[in-house]
């Protein structure tokens, strides 16, 4: 049973998309064929946020990303039917609703990019 319907719950979709880490989770899993490990998600988030490889990132940054995924972001995405997260194995699978949310992420990012360009052009 799906807990998220983009046609009846736009506030829920926007709430899920409001956090950069949740957007990163959806994009990373989608880019990996619909499945990723929790460690791969941590790596993607740390590298995106710090601009460094995970090997060069501070231990606290890596731990904080892992804790926030495990206790906050993955449960929230799972609760809304976007991902299936196996806490024991660390495997995270994108659901059909996750694919729909991925399209919403891409649309939002395209819109933001176009808006930034329009603002930059206006102030030149």
C-alpha cells in the first residue's frame, strides 16, 4: 500500500523534497538502478556536502551523515512508501512512488536552476 500520492498530497511531496539529504538519497538510489546500500548513500551525501572524498572527510561528518540517515531520513522516506530500507543489511530500494518522487526532484531542480539563471541574467 502506498502512503504517498503526488496528486493528493503535494505538501507531503514538498516536505520530503525539502531536505537535501533526502533528495540525495532518492537521486543516488535512482542512479544506481533503484538500489543502494546505506554506506553508499552516506558516501554520496558526505562527498556532496563536503566536496571531499569520504576517505578525506572528517570522521564526525561521516558519523553524523550515517546517524541522520538511519534515524531520520530513511525512516521518513520508508514511512511514506518512497523506499524500502532493510535496517539489518543496509539495503535501500526505491519504490515505484520513489520513481515518481525522483521525477519531482528533477523538476524542482530544473526549476530552481532556471530561476537562478534568470536572476543572474537580470542583475548583469
